[in-house]
C-alpha cells in the first residue's frame, strides 16, 4: 500500500474493505480517496492481501 502526505509503504494483512482499512489507519473516510490500479474504489470494495493501493488525502478541487 502506498500512502501520500507523507509518502510511505505499508504491508496490511488480511482481506479488508476500504472502510475497514481507513479505520485501521485511523483515517477519516470523507477526507481520503482510495485507488487501486489508478481507479477510485468505493468504501465497500474488498481489498485483497496482494492489492497495491494508494490512499490520498482529499483537497478542495481534487487530490494531491
């Protein structure tokens, strides 16, 4: 998993939903976007252990 602001990589075990992942990372769902393969994914989407995703903070007018 790649996080931006600050950029870092983490290994998260077990299948999770986007909502569960953000809760695990103590990140607000409304303030963050989660992307897999360059596409935005919804909060109820299942994430597999082998998925590479990005979590980006939402900024007015887009994301960084």
